[in-house]
C-alpha cells in the first residue's frame, strides 16, 4: 500500500521528497551518529521544529561519508497529511531560517505514489574535483578540490576508465559490508580538464558500495600520473578482492551531483527491482 493511503493504526501519512545540498566539510557524513554532527541529524531536528512534530525520520538516496559534499541529495519523510497541509507551504522558508548555513533544502514536495528515495533511482552521479597545479589548490576552493602533487594525463585516465565500465563485482574497490553485495553497474566514468590545472571526474552508477567512488578515483590518479599502467585498474577489478595498493582518496573533492529517478509510473517497480540481491552470471 502506498504511504499516502496509510491510515491503519495512526493518522494518514504523506510521503514528502526533499532536495538537499550541503558542504560536507564539518559533517561526520549523512547518517545520524551519537555525539557526532551529521546532515541527517541537523535535517531531522530542523524538520521536527518547523513541522511542529515530536520527531521526523528521513531516508536518503545515498549515505555520503564524512567530508563528502552534495548538490543533488534526495531524502524522504513520511509525515501526517494534516500537518503537511497546514505547514507544507511554509517549510522551505522556515528551514532556511533554522538550518545551519552548510546545509540547504532546495525543494520540498509531496512525492508521487511508489516513490522511494533510496530504492527508486536509476542512477546516482558523483563529481570528483582534482587540481594538479604545482602550487596547490586555490585557497577559495580548498574545501571541495583535492590537490594532486604530480601532473595528470586525462587520456591515460580515460583509457583506464573504459576497462571498468559495465556491471561487475567491485569488491576490489569497496569496503565490504556483511550481507551486502558489491555487484554494481558502472554506467559512466570519465575525466576532463576544465581549466589549466583543474580536472573533473564524473562517476555514474545505479548504486555505489562503501568507498567505491574514492577508490576508483585513487586508481585513476595512479594511472594519470604514470605510477601505474593503463591496464592496472582493470586487473585490480578482475582480482575480486580488496587491493591495499588502491589508495582511497580524501573526501573533500567528492560531491553527489544528481539522483535520477524514472517516470512516476515506474517508481514502484524500480524500487522492487533494486531491493533484490544481485548476482553475476
């Protein structure tokens, strides 16, 4: 039953979608942790205050690690319909006055039937920013750009990226979690130099496992500066085990840019398919 129709045992609920951006520098990641400052903790506290509820529970599209940023994070909360009808039109303005300056809610609206922030997306798109300037990172960009000490060759990095695209077991690039699969479909991985010393790496997949993006970037940088052969990241992937020689780069250059959902009529079926544990043939 869709959440918008839930009435048994309590008030009628409505599922609300929130589009969120944050500077992750001073957060211990998305997920609530005791005694630590997190995006989810700040958001839920603010929502409870502006909606005048005892508490609000949220679920996001992708839990970002400590120090990782977002422009396109998506979260949901199931709130009483009566509350939303009374307070909903004021939520954005009130949140702007309550939330700390390093997190913003850019949109809040009732989600369509079947919407699940975590399981309905077709893909998530991340951007990793790297500077190979000999003098380091522009001081005004130090919070969202990683400095790499050696010049990088994007042609070599893109040649290596071709060997990683597609559906694979990314165990060699993930921090394994008990009971969780490491099979993912890497839809896009590419690098471009956007100015003399600034590179953008775009990584897009149906989903990511823990540390996957930062480990992939670390492998690409090792190829780009000539320390490793173009073939090496693909060889690591085929090994199927976590490789200690793959450096997991710092979080500051990483940003969740987009979470893409299918048309409304496909949201529920996509969520159902995403919940299945995948296996390779």
